[in-house]
């Protein structure tokens, strides 16, 4: 761990505290590349009435827009808390190189943010999940996949 890592994490934590004063959740995140902050954000779920507006999602969107790419390889994320399953998925899709986090999922559970049920739901078979899954029109949906396979100018990701 280097001094810069501590500074970047301190900024993510500052953003989490600022978020609370603005009416958001207590989460902040920054994305860096080559030792510089590329983007920073905080939780805005309640501010935007958007359940996906977690700090990590917001900062990934900001970094991708700033760098004009969906591939954030070469970047690192500093999150004030261990990423939830949604944010973790986004981090993998963005191809970030490393995740630094401060508080744990156990810490956040103690203040009412319980992600453990999502982790357990993912492991359950579809028929046993809390939200009912119904598959319909699979054949029709596969037409888009066929078109993708045949598309000569697609951008793979």
C-alpha cells in the first residue's frame, strides 16, 4: 500500500460524508489512473430516486464518459465500502484493475444496508428466488443474438 492509496481512499471517505450532508447514502468512490483521480462520486439513490445510483456506479459512468471508453482497464477504484453485488458486477464489466475498499459489508449491515440477501439470492435456483422469474419469447429474443453474430461492424465488449 502506498501513500497515494491512502489519499485516494480518504477522498472516497470524504465523499461519503459529504453525501450524507446532501441527503444521500453514506458511500463515496473515486477512480484513478496513473496515480491521478479520473472521476469521483457519491451515492445519489435518494437524491435522484434511482436505485442504481450507488457511488461506484456513478463514478464508473463518470470515468467512462471522461475517458470516452467503456473499458476502464488500467484504472483502480477506491470505495468507502465493500461494493454490493450490483456494483461489483459493474466493476467487473468495466474491467477495473483493482478495488480498494474501507468499510465491509458487515459494517454496513449494522446501519441497515443489508446486501447479504442479494448474495444469497444469486446462489439460489431461479424457482427459489424471492422475485418470481418467468421466461417467455426466448426464440424471438434469440433473433437479436443472431443479428449480433452476423454484424460485421460490432464493437465487442
